[in-house]
């Protein structure tokens, strides 16, 4: 074991991360993106370079501590040659400073560690508060569902005067409630096709369940029995370690679900049948081939974006993959933060105006 290895063995995880942060500060964001995503760390919604650097350093340390080769120490320059990052570590920054300054730097590190501990307490309390709020909201959402499905029609009619003529048949509840709300939201309206609308008319409720640890959430779309698929619930789940922080979210993992389409009714693809004539020794023979051709549909949302082998991708391909995850997460957040809690406002068309008013009030307060 070299002296360098012995030093690394005595360092705490945070010290190792800080060392890797210093090494990575001179790298390009595009390089870190590709290497991070290759290690399964999705970079959706990172904004500041410091966020990439921190995530990169954590990935390096995690790989080294698990006994794996990090694969993150060298990058190709513009000429295609591999450049190794100088391994000066944190000491390279402070060793030239006067001793009394070094002592002050160490004190700042101690303070920062205390702040990190405080942040852990904050996240635990925030997660508990989110869980409490979710539990208090559930009865309200259940009453909303009862109204939408017509389970409170008689109670509502008894409390108010109906204007329909005697004997006129009335719809139960509010037909197409969720379909209308989804189409009013700019982020989600663009993914709804005309063919989707009738199917979305069977959508009875949408729920968001936050993880107990505050590091992710799941969306549930509850459907009445219909002619399109066998599922009664379609789900999409997200792992977001920093979900409760004000920072841009780090999207770690996404899982969708399989839609069990009924025969010849799938909205996400069209089955095209072709006849192929054999060649060579099979000449004269004809076989029938069925191919699934993808088409635009809201229900593609339930297929999570795929993560290819990023080690073999160029920067442009990497950016396309990241854009796909960005769009997917934007849609999920549209449901989680807007459509689910304010469904009636989106249905009635009031939501955009209210959100703009709230934004303007916020700007006035800042001024």
C-alpha cells in the first residue's frame, strides 16, 4: 500500500468528497454529465456547476469505497488524448497558507459539519411535516373524488336549486373532469392526443404519495373499467434524494408501469402487418410480419425514459437523453405540484390566472 493509499484510508467520506471536489473544479460540465449519468446519477435540473462537481465527487468516492474502478479519473481533450486530473487534493489549496490561516480553515470545516448535521435534522422534520400534511389532505381529496364521481349528487342537489327540467336525465358527477384539467395545464396538454381523450374520460382520480423519507414520490392514476386496458391503476415513481431542498432536484431513478392493452386498442402504438417474400432457399415462401409502430400518446408517460450506455455516447446524444428525463420530470411535477392539489382550478380554467397573480404578488413583495 502506498503512502497515498494509507492517507486515503484514514480520511472520512466527507474529506474524500472534498478532495474530489477540488480535483473536479477544472473540468467541463459536459464531461461530468456524461460520467455521472454513466454511473446511474441522472443530472436532470442541475443548474450551477457546483451541483455537478459535488455529485461527481460523491460518485467517485462511492465507487472507490465499494471497491469498483471509478472510471472517472481521465477525460478526453479536444484532440482525443486522455488527460489525467492532478491529484493535489484539498491540501494543495491550503498547504501554502500561513499556519494560523490553516487553523481558521479547519474551524470553518467544523462549522460546516455542524451545519450539515443541522440540515439532516431539518430534512427529517420537513419529511414528517410533509407526511402530516398529506394525511390531513387525504379526506379532502376523497370528498373531491366523491363529487367528481357523482357520489354526492343527491346531497348537493338537496342543498341547492337545480335548473334542469323535470324528467331530464342528468350526468353523474362531473364527466371528463380529469381529462379537462390535464388539457388545461400547458405542460401536459401537449402530450394528449385526440385518441387519448375518450380513454382519459375513465380517469377517476389521481394521487401523489410521498416517500416516508422525503426522497421521492409516486403518482397513481385510478381508472374505471374501460375498453382500453386491464389495469385499474397506472403508476409512475421517482427517486429524488434532494426533493425537499430548495436546490434544483437530482433525479436518481424513474420507474413506470406496463399497460395491459386490450386487443387492437393500444393508444401508444399501431400494429402494422406486412407480408415478406422469402429469398434464397426460401424463395417463393411468404410470411406475415407484424410490427409495432410507436405513436404520440399521453400514455407514453408511463414508460420511463431509458438510460443507454452513456460510455459510448457523444455529448449531443447525452444531451438528448437528459432532455428526455427533464421533460418527463416536468410532467410529473405538473401533476404533483399543480394538477393534483388544484384540480378544480385547472378544470375551470382559473389556474393560470391565479398562478400569474401569485407570481406578480411575489415580485412586488421582493421590490
